[in-house]
C-alpha cells in the first residue's frame, strides 16, 4: 500500500509544480487553483492512512493556502507561489525518501520555515519576515491557522498521538458516502462560513466544482518495468523465430512435394503465416506499453529554469512544444540528466545578462525552447535559445590552449561546435555552481550515444544556439538496411539511409580522396570495410548517407532491409558498432552506430583527444 501511495503521490507532486508555475503567469487561473487544491487534498488523505504526519501537516496548510487563494481571502503573490513550491518540494522530498526505502518513522518533521511561509501566505502577508515566528512544526499544525476557528463547528477528535483522525477520515472519504452533518450541508444553497474546518471545506469545494455521480472506474494498472522488459524480450525472440521459420519454409518450398506431403506443406505455410502475424502484433502491443510521452519528462524543467534564472539574475521563459510525442520509457528516464545540463548551459552561457541584452534589439525576456517531434522512425528533441550564440574560433582556440586537439583538427565551424562535447572542455575561466567544470556536455553526448542516438549543434553569433538530439523511437527494434562487406554481415539504421547508387570503376579525386557526383553534388566516397578494419574487398555499391555533411558509404553488396531486435554491446567497446542482431537466416549481424554514421564514419574529436 505504501509503495502504491508513493508512486501516485509523486505523480501528483510533479503536476503541482507545473500548475504553480502556470498560476504564477496567470494569477486568475481558477482551473490551476482547483487542480492544486485537489492534488494536495489527495496526497493528504493517502498520507493520513499511511500515518505520515509531516506530509499531512504540510499538505493541510498548503490546502488551506489554495483554498484562501481561490476564495479570494488571500491574493496570489510571489510569496504564495514560493510557499506552494517549497511545500511541494518538501512533500516530494519525503516521498522520494520513502521510494528509496526509508522508514516512515525516520522522516523529518515539517520545517518551521515552511510552516511560517505558508502561514503568512494564507494571511496575505507579502514577506514572512514581517510577522512573528509561528509555533514549531508538529502534528498540531493540522488545526492552524484556519482550523482553529472551526472549533465551534465540530468537536476536536485530536488523540494522544497528535493526529485528528476524524479530519483525516473525512479527507479521504468521498462526499456523500458517509453520514456527516457538515458534509451534507454542502448541498444546501447557503455557502459555508469562512470558519468551516478544512476537511469540510475540501469536500464542499470538490462537490461544488465537480459533483461525483458515480464511482470512478479504475482502468489502469501499474506493472514493474522489469516485467515489461522481460515481455518485450520474449516478444522479440518470438518474432525472430517466426522469421527464421519463414525463411526455412521458403527454402523447403523449392522442393517438390506430392500428395499428402503437399497438403501438409500448404497447411504449415498457412499456420506459420498466422503465427508470424500474431507474434508481430504481440511485439507491437508490448512496445506500445513501454511508450511514454516526453511531456512526463518536460514538466520537470519549468521550475528548474525559473529558479536558476532567478539565481543568475536573468529573465527567461521556457517554451515547451510537442510534449505529447511518445518515446521508449528507457529513453525518457535517461534524458533527464542530459537535458538538465543543456538547460543549465543555455542559461549560464547562452542567455545574456540583463545589461548585455538591453544593448541588443532583443526583448528583455529571453526564450528557451524545449521541443519534441517525430521524424520517421526517430524522435527529435531540440533545446534552443535566443542568446548570444557560440563563436567557433573562440571554441577552437580554447581547445587548442587546453591541449584537447591538434592544429589540424576542428577546421570547420561545425567541427568546432562539436568541441563542447570533449571531456574537460569549458569556456568558463572559473568554475561556478552552475557550470565550468567541463563535464556537463560530455555527459550529454555519452548518454545520447548510449541509446543509439546522435546530437548536433547549430549556432549563430548574436542569434542563439540550437542543440538537436535524434533518438530511435523504439530502442529494441530498429529498421535497418542489411549490407555485406569483406564477407561480414552489417546493418545500418534506415534513419540515415537516403538511397543506393552503383559505384564506377574509377573516381574523381579531391585532395587525394575519392569523390562521386550524386544529383549534381560532389560527395566523398568512404569504404565501410576500410573504416572498420576489414580486409580490402571489391565494393561496388554505394549508400548515400543523410548526414549534416552527406557522403557515400561503399559496401560490397546490399542484402535488403529488416526490422532487427538489437542487443547492445556491453562487454566490449568497438568504435562504430553499438549492437548485434540476428538476421532472418540466423546469421549474426553487427549494427553500425547512428552517431558514427552522422559523424561521417570518421574518428570524432573526442576519440582523437583520447
């Protein structure tokens, strides 16, 4: 029960921050106020059943605050917003401790400072410093400051353990399901006086705003992610087995069968076709259970940007687009740290100070865009700002000064931008609490490439910087093109394959490197076998790669396309290869890294530095 409560309450606590920041922008937003009231009311009720007095106390006071805000008894001030954020942070911290295995008895009590700021916000005071310090935070906080006036309305049921069990009972029982004189009064046209107890007011407001006419149907269940992973593994293997069986059946059909054998072959073919179809549908259904909207991740960032911008003395607005875009849950979970680093860098490095921005025609408030969209079989995530942009010459000079590159490297602006991903690279002379250690962007690239993704930087001085992350929608199954070179079976993601061309016997050369003109543009030709270290072979087929700087990858032959179940390489690291798979014939296939292909199948600055 405690585990279920923590999971649901953490979801509610996350949504609370989103509603608070929305309320800060639109103080008259009654929908946000009602949603905030309901969220804390729900958490308080569950916490009461779980005997978590600190959470109950914090939620109760915060519930009183939002009730005062929506009834107009207290104004929506910065102090009120800050009080709500601190309360949600305290509740989320307690829930996180429980999720990490802490015992409920070891949780700290509600801080006196939190009680003070909530109390002053309820009373409509702008600054807590102007008012006397309230009593220490104990379970008795439940009755302060609004509940104290309700003593005449209902007798106190406070017990020796410091909990008002009747109030907790009323907080979790839907209105109308238990005999209660005060709750029954909700249906009367006369509004309740301001001195009504908080538990009664909660029922009143919820009944008035959204009357409950029928029980809510539970149409979702929670499943451990490990079970879903195991199910996906089985589904993927079943598809592979069905594909291999189909290949074997196709080979068998080349033989001549007569009589009963021919009938059995026809029945087997029909049965195998049906089994293959169902295994594919099972795999697709299993994959859909792992898909989650990136909005679940994005909603964590508005408060981060707000607080960091406040610390840096900058005025910044975070704009979120495409929050409904779905991606594998593993990707969603792993993107938090990279996006935090990118947002912190945008705020610290990209956005100008107020004085610098005032000297430009840009608006005083800077904008950071966090955007997601689907492009083919990939999910694109963009983090961009309208700040001062990046100077490629300055980046290159800094990397040279630190000894991270040689004079012959990073000669183009695109390559210079990639230098920010080098371990130890930073343009900050002195490290601060925000950035300057030279580890943030290295973490970003490592995390993206771990999930077979790639990241690209575009920047213009004075206009801003844009980071674009490309990730596969589904991590375990990837549409690929199967190729062969030097006798080795390889696969490359279809996301970067543009078309297949025939290679001539001889090539034109530019700077000693082979070049082929494709659709009027000269493209460099690179040997896949030579890059990966295979023995030389006759490569007559070229694959045009849709990279930032397009080129042609020469291979010996193309065997077709296939959706492969990818197994990541974990025991060893091979440059350019990030996984293995089994073809329909059962042959082991090496999967070429998407980032490696987008980098031009050449050693990146990071690997050169190493």
